[in-house]
């Protein structure tokens, strides 16, 4: 399935809605590029977000990917 959102929208959500620091996001992005692990899981595994924030991320991702879904 193709993503229906831009990475910049996701980063904006992380920074402005969840108030995750730019440095935390940058560190997770570097690790993601090296190991290709899912960014939300990296943020959580490194203790940069709470389980509640992780849940909000997955809810946001689900909302974004279902926006363009047509039956």
C-alpha cells in the first residue's frame, strides 16, 4: 500500500502535536536510515515517547492511510 501522507506531515505531527524535540526525531531518523526499523518504534524503544504517544502515532498513521481508501 502506498503512503497517503508526506513524511513532512508526519514530522510536523510529531513536533507540534506530540511535542517531540527535533533532536529526538533526528536521532530516530538516523537510526531508521541505518536499520530500517519503524520510526515510531524507535522513538518508543529509546524512551523518547511514552506508550500513550506511541498509540497516538499509530492512530494518526491509521487515519492518514485510510483517508484515500475507496471501496
